C-alpha cells in the first residue's frame, strides 16, 4: 500500500468511511479512460484492460465465465452499469452462444442487484452498435443497464454528500457487489 495525501481534493467535507475507498491512483479503469487508439484489443481498449486488475481497481461489480459487469465512468444515472464480454468484439452478432446467454443473465442480475441496493423503479437497457449509433467505445460491445426512478431523484446517499465522482463510483460498486445475486 503506497501512501497518499489525506486530502485528495478541495472541500469535500469531513473524512468518512467512504473516503477510505477512494484511491484514485489505483483505479486502473480510470487511468485507462483515454479512448483507444485503434479498433484492436491491443490499442488501449479500457474494457480489455479492466479485468486484468482487481475489482476495486477497475470498478468491476461481478465477473462471470465469459462476461463481467462494471460501473460506467460516465453514468447517466447513479448505479449505471455495463455488462460486456471479456472478448474484444464489436458486434452483437459476433458473440458466441455462451457469451450471448451470459450477457443476458448478467443483465438480469444487474437489474436484481440495483433493485436490492436502490429500489430502482425502472431501467433503460441497451447497446449502441457502432460509433454512428453513439457507442463511445465502439470496438468492444457493452450492454448498458441504467436504473431509473420516478422523477429520477437519485437514491445513492453519497450523491448529496460529495460531488467527487471516483469516490461515488467506488462506493456504489461495493454496494452493488455486496448484493449481486447468485441467480437472477
Ligand atoms: Zn476491448
């Protein structure tokens, strides 16, 4: 464990339990947030890089055999997860049967976890296929699981507590990992 400054940034208020979770220099996924330099898996794809590190470092909620669930660094809403294959494929039709089945299973588990952790009222699920359709990282497909609430008042208690997003993501990841279901 390397040492780090007590105060990570400006006026975030008094130290608390969540603060201990926030070790941004160790979050590999965030360090790798730069866009890939090309379409290949060796071109700096953050979704290929993430599983090589610990769940905490990469904000991974759960790992399956062929897919995993990870927090979105640029959430549309609190608890926004993505489910994706380990394999670097761009198009949904490229998934094999096992990946297709587990992607669907993990989507269901993500919904269950979000309902347990947050009482989500609804969800937006979906994949943007190709940059023309709005995919930020088009070369590595990912299914968005976005929880919604009536009026979208946000459940995450830390939202009102601090605006420091990495801390929020680290804490949200743990909340969801703790309630990740064995079966959907
Ligand atoms: Zn990739």
